[in-house]
C-alpha cells in the first residue's frame, strides 16, 4: 500500500516536471522568435 502511494507520487512529480519543462521550452522558443523578429 505504501509502496504504491510512493509510486503514484513519483509519477505525479514526473508528469508535472514534463508539463513544466514543455511549457517553459515553448515560452522560451516564442520569446526567441519575438526577439529575432524585432531585430
């Protein structure tokens, strides 16, 4: 029971990390595009 809860927690952390990383990359990429367009 305890092991399964820990696995769920790790999975949640992993998924959250994926989402954050992806949105950060998208935001970062959009900012680079905007900067390039300004120049």
